[in-house]
């Protein structure tokens, strides 16, 4: 499979579509379906095969009815990173129009013959088995197999993005649903003029989260959330447990050490995010695991007293060097406080305990090599002149500031490029700077593409 044709058709100085580089995931089994409103309205079916996405344009989209024989026209292969693409392809460019992520997930290839592909989809909207049957040239038919999912769903009713909840029109207008002004009206932000942080009111913070929601929500998806609430300057606390007053939160029951069920919560959409601001929640902390298993390894760099910024940055570089030697792709963000956070997307551990031990081994290696620089000790008196690398963030119930979260330090915990480490201080990016940065290339663009 070659991506040469894909790259030749696109001007990457104008389109935000990802550049085509052949790459494979560990299990070779991603699929994506995108609703593409171009010259002709259609859906694009994409199956990961041999390091790229084999792609078909399906004018009428997939159907759960086994009697529907839908035409599927094979188009050029797309890069694997395209499976997360959503946005507007500029006028005059190939495929100009709006692309909305309709569904994404894993699939299992059941049968592969010269003129037949039979596969089972494990998506959020698409479940069950379909067959692609080759007719002639680029023309295929896609047909739903008779299984337990047949005729179970009318896909015509699904009109929003599985990723951001936006409609095609809202993506075109570069808005998050509902439109920004209407979200605030829907949630009814009270005391909007209350000064929460220097130069920022409660309404300013609500508007900030609306603008970054498209980039932030993927990191909140299916993760238990902890917010830092600040009703006033004398009352600041962590909020961990579910409140039934917000229908845009999902309750999650988890057993504690005493084997008792406790109710935590997940933010389901942007309205839930803004509602938390209405409830005076301004910081958003996420776990390194989704409900089922861990998928992010976290290293929190916390400099002790008298540690210079230069020394702190060198410590972060030392960690990256080890991760590079382990062939682990890592991502960097400011903490919005005194240090930096390093996130490593990782799916090879079944439990948080296993992941925590692996992260501890890495920190132990650094501490053994330079005991006068690094420490695992949480005690303040043991951390003077040293960098505390907190691997305990990988514990099952631990959390860390989400990418794009505001901190009560009046800074944002912001994704940055590794090349920016020596240029950006941990607490340098304000709301104003963050809103300027999100208009540029995303340093964590392929975060969810990494399979390691």
C-alpha cells in the first residue's frame, strides 16, 4: 500500500489533513467512518490494512439492513492518522468540504479473498459483521450480514460527531455544540462577573473552556474526573464524587479498599464541562486510565527548593532519552505550576499496578544514576535541591491536570512541542496565550494514534 497518491493530491500548506506516512499499529485493526460533505454528500469507510487505511466512498452510507446493497467506491489509501481527522478541507483543495468523524473503533477481519472482505466492527455506532464484495474496477458493494445486530439501528438518526458532538454545520462554522453563546445561556452561568483569578471572571473561564473543548474533550472521554472547585478564596477543594444535578455527567461506581461502592463521574460532553465551571470547578484532573484499563503513563516533575529551571529541563530531557531508548513515544506539557508533565500513551499493561511499577522502575533508574538530582521521596525535607519525579500519578485512583486545563495559578497546563521545552516556562502559558496556540498546529496531534 502506497500513500504517494494521497500526498500528491493534497497541498499540506493549505489543508489540515495529516501528511501521509505509512505506519502500523500493534494489532493492525482500526476502522473509521467519516461523513464527508463535499461536492457530493457521502460517507468514507476506512479499514487499517498493511499500515494504511484502505478506503471506500459510500454514497448512501452503511446500513444495518441486510437487504440494503450499498455501492462503495474504492479511493486512494489514507494514512492511519486520518482515522481521527475532523474539520474543514479548504475550497479549491482535493475533497473540499466538511469532514465529521461518524464512528471509530477496532475491527476483526474474518475473511479476505480476491473479491471479498468480511469483517466485524466494534464501534460505538457500528457493530456486527459486514461484507465488501468487489464488482468491477473500483466498484464494490457493502452488505450487512444477518447477525444479532441486523436491523437494530437507524443510522440516519446519527447526525453528530462521535468525537466532539458537533454537526457538519457546526464543524463548518468552527463551533462546538451548542453554539458558544447558547451553551452559557443553557447552563446559566451565575455571578458571571465574579473575579476568580487576576484579570479573569467566571464568564471568561467558561468562554475559555468552550473554545478549547474540541481539543480537550478527547482527553476527558471515558475517564473519571476530579475538579478543583473555588467558590471563594477561602474555600478551595477537590470534587471527586458524582452529583445528580448535572445530567451531562455519567455516574461510575467503583469499589474502595473496604470493598464499598463509591460514585465517581465522567464528563459526557461540552455542556457537562461548562456546567462544572458554573459549579465553580475551574481545574480538571484526569486519571491515566479509562474505566477498563490504563492507557497513559504519567511522569510529574516537581522541582524542590533551589532547583533551577535549567536543571529541571535537563531532568525532563533525561527522562525522554530513556523513553526513546525504550522506543516509547512521549508527549510534553506544562503543568501550569512549577514543573512539567510527560505523558506516554501506552496500552500494553492490563492493570494500573503493573503500569505504576514500570514507571517506578524508570524513575528508580534515574535516581540510581543521579541520586543528587532525582528523588522518589514525597517528603519535602528530602527534596531540597532535587527533582521529585512523581510516578504515583500512575496509581489507579491518582489524577493529574488534564491537557488544556486551567490551573488556579492563573496558568494553563498546555501541550507543547518537545522543541519548546527550553523556551516555555512551566507556568508561562496564560488563557490568552493558550487561545492563540490552539489556532496553530497541535503538538499532540497524533496522541491517540500511538499504539505501544
